[in-house]
């Protein structure tokens, strides 16, 4: 089967082929007549959240606070663990997640107000803890850039992870943050094969573009790393050594990975994707995921769910460790993030002295 051929039943440029039933049946958003499923246009809605900093206490995640300017993601990655978050809004984890995007227009102002509070204590903030802050609409709306302007003004440490070359646009702000050891940018690269990347992550930047962005940031003095996540058995797991090697050549000083997990309705979206692109491997892929996710498709236990368990998970861990050494990434080190230069933002008055 040719996985690059666009199946006629799947909306063009989409990772999901349909909207599976969601957990909260009392909440449901319908499509306009004639819109689905042949062609689905992306629509944007204003998110009226009163706060934008989310707290996290999961031991599996390396940050305690995060900011997500968008809910839902146009990139449309078929495996995305964040898809079920859309169900709380009355949307589906399928096509809705990638075509019905909630936009936090007031995020920069809400961020400024939060950082100005005397009780606020700075720690590294993840930008894109759930959905990509540089998804395509950011080019027009510039919400992420405005948030970075606040963070740069305050010299607040921030960790960014993205699949989009658009991050290069904000090089000026990233360089300012780097002066105070307050920024790191990780690029999520799951495959170097542009054909596979196109069907797996249909609206994200091509792998080579992400590598070019990584090199550009590295040469400008911005610490960069690579996240080969998720690794999917019999789909992209064989590419890990090449991904880390390519990233090392572009300046990556850190690397991370996860194994695929399919919580809630993500399993339906991904199974449908396998049906269309890799039907001959479907049972093998899902069977191996179950093996490393405790005979489920999404292990719930902390310490296990991200990297899995069992033979395949152990092999991936070993390949990752060896690949870090051979690529040279293991010998490098990303500077420790610092909040020592943090200063509160101006709120109608003068900036607090950073001394």
C-alpha cells in the first residue's frame, strides 16, 4: 500500500477521518449541513478563560506550570494525547480537535496580570504543554509572540516545544531571554520521512524545516533539543537513531522521547488512521502498544505510562540511550534554567528594578 496516497474518505489535510463519540454526551457541537465529512474548514472561537497559567503536579512531566494560547491544534497529529481535552468543550477528539480551535486572545494580558501579583513565584513555564503554541493560525494572530514579549520583559524562564518552523519568527525575543539563561526550545520530530510525516502530522512543518529552525536557533545562541515523541511500533520506532543524529548536527544539546499511548477516544482516531494508511500493520501496532501499556492502550500509572514497560519498551529505551551517545548529544548539556533575573511587569507604572 502507498501511504502517501490521500484516501478519498478522509478530509484533505486532516489527521482524523471522523468524529468519534465523546465521553460527555450531554455536550455536543454539530456541523453545518454539507460541511462534513468530505471537507472540513477550520473555525476559530474566542476562549474566555479568566486565567492562563495551568499548574501541574504529575511526576511524569518536567514542568510545574504551563501556558497554552490555543485549545485544539491545527497540526492534526493522529496520535495526539491532547485530543480528549476537547471533549470538555462539547467537541469531539476527532476532526473537531483539529478544526474547531479555541483562541485565548487575552492570554498576554492575563499573563502580565498573573506575573505582576506579589504572591507570584517564578519557575520554568512550559509554552505548549498541551497544544502547539506555533500552530498555523499563530502566524496571523501572534498570541504566542505577545506572550513571549511579556516573558522577555520579565526575564521569566520558558521552555518551548513545537513542530513548527514559525518559532524562528520570534528569534529576537528568544535571544533576549537567552541572555538571562531563561529559554530552551525543543523540536518534536517523530520522523525524517516527509511522506510519513505528512500523513501522521498533516499540518505541521516538514521534518527538514524543523531541523532548519533548530539550526537557526542554535546558531543564534538559543539552547535547543529534540523530542522524538511518540515512538510508534512498526511505524517510526526504527528512525530514532537517525532523528537524534540529524538533531545533533543541528545543535541539539538535549533529547527526550516517549512511547505512544492512546487515551480515551484517541485510540479510535489512531485505529482509523491505521485502517486507512497501514491496514496490514494495524494489529501488530496495536498489539505492541498494549504490551508496553499494561495490556491497555494507555497505561495510567505514573512512572510507566510515558516510557512503557516490557520488551519493546526496554528496547526503545536502550536504542535511545545508545543513540544519544553515538550522536554526541549525551556529551552536551542544556544550561540550567534560571529565574534569578526575574522582574515583575509594568502595570500602568514603572518596571520593577531587576537588582
